[in-house]
C-alpha cells in the first residue's frame, strides 16, 4: 500500500486544498469561534462564514451554538495558507 492508496492521506490532501480557499475574513471568523470559551457565547460572525465553515467541517452548530471540530483546530494550527 503506497501513500497515495491511503485514504487518510487522501483526505488530508483534500482538506489542505479546501483550506487554502478560506478568505482572510473567513479565517478570522474561524479564530473567533476557536477563541470562545466553552460556556460563553461566540461573537456574531457573518452567516455566510458560519455556513461555509460548517460545510467544510471546521465547526458545527450545536443547539444554536457554534463549536470547533477537530478539523477546525487542525486548520487553525496550519495557519492561513492562502488568502
């Protein structure tokens, strides 16, 4: 089995390509959600940003509260790759 055949590697490559497509404003919205404490409410971010970040799997809406996902934390760790 080569690296190309590994589903995990393929998924990471796809996520990296999608991640590069975030605008500076979308990345800032991702940081806003990340920096919110578990029991605090998140400052409002644009609806288009939350919809896109949810679609990319970087956050989820749990009973009206935006929360980070593991891919979202990985995305922040990777930094703003392209704007």
